[in-house]
C-alpha cells in the first residue's frame, strides 16, 4: 500500500501463477482510497472468502464511511476498517470508530466468521465501548489501547479500552477461533493496567493481554520486562534465536520473573513483535 502526496492510499490486487519458470505477478486492479487530508493504512488481511480488510486511520472529513461508531465529532485522526472485494477492488464498506481526539487502527486479524478484530490507540474519552467491554472508561494519561471487533456487515460488535494512568497502546493481536479469546501485545508506562498479574515500576514496558469478549471480567494481563530473559549472554541470545518461537516465548516469560499463566498465546506474529520490541530497546546484555 502506498500513500499518495494528496493523502489517498493505493490498494492493488496482484495475481501470482504457479508456472515454471516463475512469472511476475499480474496487476488485476488498483483503487485509490482516501479524502482531502492525511490517510494511512497500516495493516491488511485476506479472509477465507477472499475479502480484503484494511486497518486505517484518517483525518479527512470526506473519508468514505458507510458505518460509524462513536462521536460524530471528528477529532483529527479516526480509526477505520475497510472491506474490499478482492476480485474486483470494489469497496464493500468502511467502518469508522472514533471520538473527539486521536484514534488509530494499527493491526487487523480475521475472526473466522466474516468479520475482523482490530487493535490500536485512542486518546478519546468518548471512544465507543460496548456493554461487555473489559474496560468501558478511558484509563488516563496520553492515551489507551483499544480492541474492537467489526462483523461481516461493518457493524461494531465489541469494543474496549485497555489502559491505565500512563500511556498505552496495542500493537498486535491474534484470535483463538476455538474458544473465541483474543490475545494482544502492547506497550505501556502504566503501573495500573486492569487485572495485571504482576507489577510494572512505571517504565515503558511490553505486556501481553488475553480477552474473553463475552465477559466484562474476562481479562488477564502480564507485564513483560523486555530487558530480561533469554538475552543474558551472547551464547543464550544465539541459542534463543535458533529456538522454536514457542519455546522462546516460554523461556522469556518464565525468566522474566512474572507469574506464567496456564495458556499464553504462542502465535509467531505476536512473538516476533515481542522480539522486535526487545531488540529496539534493550541492547544485548
């Protein structure tokens, strides 16, 4: 996806063939998406029915939105989920989520039922939260993370803040289609994230959280000291790099000193995100 100088986002459909020798992809369609100001899409997923979903944010008053949730007042950037027919590039719907401050959608994941889960950041005290949200009120600080589910028709079915009195954001997620739970990774400076199983001393910290969207109390949070764990020596770091992602995550959580929950997610995309956070902020120890 490319952002044009005018603010629109280019979405294109490409076709790869399994011929030998390999053939270059063929452009099937392309479409511009956006309004008169700044528009950006940070993530994309294709579901089993071959629909494309985009996680976007825009401060264009004329960004196309067929579904809206939250304040009618555009507070600068608003979060958007866009559904596109992959066969022709036709926009099926766009769903706006936002309040009176900055709101951005950063990562998106198929829910297996024609809809999507999305995570991001909000500075809005009036961001829409649904009845079964684990956190219905803004936590404070600069902003909170949010988790939302939009169904196949573009309607908001679940939305929750996740944050404390510091600065918080959610940066990646996976959903468990067997039990309906959703697992997220985020960054926080809050010492008071709801239902945390260990402690943060107020520094910027990574955390994992697991949601049960059917119950307001269905949340568990684990702070992760990103500068502890396997990276205690060059040898251990090299060994950890070669380990399977699941074993790497288990060794990190255990050696980090926290309480290890019975079922933490071990999906590779979350673990890669955790590894990247540590690589950017810790240095080798």
